């Protein structure tokens, strides 16, 4: 569907004033979209109800028997596939860590006004489906096709533009990318909030690329200029800046919060002595090769032990170390580096959308004796 203008698409996303708190609209977004409770990182595979969720518009109502996926545009054989057709094709399963591009946005100053993520917009699932390249091969991609455009069934208005959620990927799609048309999550049907009955899964890219409720694939001969590609999800410094596209996930390590929490502040409480610190690390650029931990808010760092990446090339990697806690207030920090030379920054460079914010995590900890 072609977008219908309801306002000025050139109006940039808003940045909060210096003293502006979280708005009612942002709270409403936060209530609809939830992050991963960090203690759930103890699961190698995130239970579907704990995996992060971001829904741009409404969750569409879908019936599996009536669902159709069209493959059109610059193809030799246009296709109309039902779920039974897709399930009849050879299936694969990939374990993929998926992270929202806006993860960490609420920690930026000034704050981009949007879904106010802290650091919990992540999850890891086993996605089962058909490789995208299998379906494209069946359709026969014409030589002059340069991108594949994916259309979801979710429909709404963003910055004055009525639209279906649409994103594109460059061609060709080769075997090394492992892009999936997924119809199962962790061995069961996709939950409604995760794209039932069919979604795209793009390993290594931020979650905006993994179009949910997938109903159309169109092969086109020029770069896609739809809203979610050319306006949203760009690294911009100013409203006039054309920006660079958001693509691969920057490296990140997160700490499973040690001890137990204060209800409101979430400050962690531990006892003096050895404390096991553990968590997960990932990167869309390749395996994580180093995780460092600081117990003094980033002034000094020590190496943790990182589990080498195993058969799940797109999944997160466990890490662990031991910290000797002494009485007092502490701030634990953790950062990752990947094989491609990327390292998490201590302070995050700013951009208007709040995208790709992988600044090091900071976890306040209070250590005291049981009798205090």
C-alpha cells in the first residue's frame, strides 16, 4: 500500500528538553512493549513471554489457514504461498540473539522521544522456518533486482505517514546470511506479539529488519525509499542530516544482576566475599572475543572468561568471573569486544534516534553484612 500523507514527513523525531521527564505517551509505549528481565539471561534460550517485544502499531489478527505470502515484482514466477506450502519446504532452525535498535535510548542526554528502553530490549530464540533464499530461488529473481522489500500486516501512522510496516534487504541473499521466513519460535507457533503466523528473521541485524506478520516480498530494481528505510532507522546528528542506515548489532555485554534487588531502585544487595558475576555478550559483526568487568565504575577493568562461540553463530555467548565484594556502595560495569575490532564505549556517542546505543552497562550494588 502506498503511504498517505497525514502531515509533514520531513518533521524530525523529537528530542526532549533538558528538564523534560518521560511523557504519558512514552509510558504508554513502555506498557505495550516490554524488555527482558535481566535475570532471565540465565536461560540459553529466552522463553517467548520474556523475550523483548516492540510493536510499532497494532498486533494484527491472523488465521493460519487464511494467511498468504506473495512473492512479486522482478521475479520470473510470482508466488502465492500458504503456511502449508512453506512448511512443505525443507526447514532449518537458527538460534538468534535479537536486539532492538533503540535499546539504551532512555539513557541518552538529551533523550530522543520514543520507546524509552534502558538495556533490556533483547532476547535469544530458536527460530524455525524456510531460508529466504529457498523461496527466492523458487520465484526466480530477475537480474535487474537489487533489493527485496518485506511488508508486514501491521498498519499505522508515523510522523504523519499512513503505512504498512515495510523494510528491505539488499540482494543477493546468500547462504551465509541465514535469513529466515520463520513460523516457529522455540519449537512452537509464533506468539501473536512475535509475528504469528510468519515473520522475517535477519540474524546479526537490529530487530527493525525482522519484519513481523510477513505477507509480502517484492523484488525491486532500485533502493527502497519507504519510511522505515529512508526516514526512520538512520543515524542522524541533525534534522537535515540524511544519516547512515542502521544495520548490524553493535557489540554488547550485559550482567545478570547479582544478589537480590531493592524493589523500587533495583539496586542490588550482596554479602561480603566472593560473588559470581555472569552474563551474556553478542555482536552482529562476529564472535565476541573479550569481556571486561569493572567494580569501580569504569576506572579499572579485568578480563572475564568468555565461552567461545559454538554451533549457534548468531546466539549470545556466556561469560563469567568472580568479584570479591567489600562493604560499601559499588558500580559494576561490563563491556564487550568482537573479532571485528568493535568495543563498547564507556560514553555513548549521541544520535537523534537513539539508535545503536551500546554504552557499557552500569549496575549499582550495595554490599553489607547480614547484621547491618
